[in-house]
């Protein structure tokens, strides 16, 4: 067996981290599984099989009010059932598992709640260092999606108004200067209005990979985000309501740039 040194991997352009994968192309798809709502093992197996058939790029796991036990159980079940990279999208410091490939280390920069800017991070830092999973510093921006989102409620913060694109851009830029490697725009689960496509276009100049989610329900929206330059498009609720929708995601690949 030949082991490639990190330098050789770089030369050969072999992606070896989840961040590299996220950064590698536009229009990738993540299916979000909320352990609190995740069904029995059989249903989870069925969903993950469909995700594989549809060539879903990532499975995200997380939720606003998930317990440690629910989280650990669902994460290890997913890991046993699929090889699709598993990425933690945490709602709190309790949502950690060494079975995941990476964690989005979210700082809720749209809000001013110190717990979600640094508090949960301090609580989880030792454990993350111990288990050694890939930690991806991420600017997390909540955008008004026309409904009261659970993230806004749990974090006790206000989302950025959707028409204030310049605030979003300044916040994403500040996040980049603070060392965040990714910008995540979220209209909140079940949002009435998803993040405006124009916002994705405008963030292009910031130069960080973009993840977008919240209220995305159809192919048209997915294509629009992919063409605007989003690296990863996250879908949760719509798939919880109709698992077969995941099979339609296969055609997203035509938009990959
Ligand atoms: C992840 O909040 C989203 O960014 C998920 O939203 O459940 O509406 O797809 P949905």
C-alpha cells in the first residue's frame, strides 16, 4: 500500500478533507437529517439508499433541540448505513459525534448572542480536540425567511432582513477576516421564503464557499442557487415530508460547474 504524503496529495490535487470537497465545486446537495425527527432505522435506511442513488454529496445532521443521546444514536446509525460524508450542522455543544467526518463550527454572526458566537464553542473545544474530527470554521447567517424560525427562537436573535443584502455581504466579509472558511446562509427550517438568489450572486466577491438552506422545495430553486454560485444546497423539511423527492435531486448534477 502506498501512502501519499500531504505534499504529494496537494500536488496530485487529491481532496482529503470535507472542506476541500465543499470547496471543490458548485451545486452540490446536502440532505439534512434532524435526529429529533428522524424515523426508525428502516426509514432511515430507505432514505439513505435513495440519497446514494441520487448521488447526494453530503448528509448533514443537526437540529435546534436534539438531545445528546438522539444525536449520537442517529449519527452512528447513518455512518453504518452509508459512505456519503457525514457533516455535523450543530444546534448546540451537545451535538458532537466522533463518527462524523467533519463539523461546521458555526458562529451565528447575524446575531449578538455570545453563547452562539463563542459560548458553545468553548464548551465543545476539548471534546473536539480529543476526537480529532475535522473542524470547519463557518460564518452562520440567519436571513429572514418570513416565518419565526426555531434557530431565531433558540438563539434569541433576529435574522437579517432579506432586502439588506449589503449587511449580509459586510457580515460575510467580517467573518472571512475573522478566519471563517465558509459562509452559511440559512432562512430557517420550513422558511416561507428561501434565501434570495441575488444574495448568493452578491456574495461571490467575498470569495468563500457558500452553503445555503431553509425552505428549499424544488429543482428550480436548486438550479438557481447552483448557477448563482452556491457550493452546497441544503434540503431538510421537504425531504422529511416526501422522501421520494430525493430521487429528483439527481438532475442537479447538470448544473455543477
Ligand atoms: C438548513 O434550515 C435548513 O439550512 C433546513 O431547512 O428544513 O426548510 O429544508 P428546511
